[in-house]
């Protein structure tokens, strides 16, 4: 049985809602603090070639982090940077952001995954090459839960295909697939055999030409994994 596909991009933009001032300059908003550069381009490329639905964030993760649970979704700091506009929010202000952005976004991804079942869900992200003074050599991370057999097989298929094309693709690197995130929220709601939630992390060190290569190779890998479902 061919698997359906849903794509999401939780850190797609560094835009702020009209009238909201977080107390940060435009250069900070446009940096990795504000969004995952390159992730949306990859997500849109795959949505086009795979003819798959794409759910994408409409505001910066500094406003609301759609890839974090509700208790952590309105950050007071990001990678050690204080966010002045979020430091003294009243509970009702946090609740308004959750109601406006967080809950609808997550419900939209969940509903799309249910409609596509059996579904492969790719959550597209990017990471900085250097964090806390440590260089991260990996080019592509494939994050998943090893305890879910169908998800693990799909992830292993993606890794094999990417490595065959010369990519430094690694499982659960630079983050763990069981950390707090959208896919970890969805897994308890959707059975393993009908849902595989995989986070793709691409290095921001990749130039536009290499990102285009990744879109091509990941598209081919996805086609094979979907065809072979559940593997």
C-alpha cells in the first residue's frame, strides 16, 4: 500500500503579527533565532514534486513555537537570547497566542495525517552549523522514534537513499526524535502502522545549489519509501 504524505514547516518564517513588538531588531528576527532558514524552500519543493499538502507557520517561533508543547510554546528566551516582549506576558495573553496559532496549526497537521492514513509526515527544519562553539558536521538529520517499527523502517529507507547519493545523513542527529516536538505530540494520537512522524533537519551550511540537490534526492527517496510502505 502506498503511503500518503503530509509536510509541515513549524519555523517557516520570521514574520511578526501586525502591531507586535518583541523588542528585537530586524537582524535578530532574520537570524536563526527567528526561523529555520532554508526549511520552507525544501518543504515547498517537496510539496510540489510529491503533490502533498503543506502546513506552514505564519509567524516567527519567537511569537509562538509550533514545535514545542503548549507549556513551552511562548519562549522567554531563545538560544540564550532574552525576548523582551515575552518576559512579562499575562496568562491571558499567552492563551490568546495558543488559541490563535498553536492549537489550530497542530490540529491541521493531525487532521491532514488522519486523512492521508497510512501517512508519512515530514516536519522540515534546519540547524546552525555551530552551536555553543561546537561545529556540527552532519548535513542532514533524520529524527524519529526507534520504538515505532514502521516509523523506524521509513526513516532507515530515507537514510539509505540519501547516503547512496553521498549525503552525510545521520539518524537522530543533531537532535533526538523523541524530544519535545510536533511529531512526539502526534504519535500517541496516531497508531504506528498508520502514521510515521519524521523530522528532517538540514544544515544551514548548505548553499542554495546543495539545497536544490537535497530536494531532488529527498524527493526520490520519499517516492521509494512511500511505495514500499510499510516496508
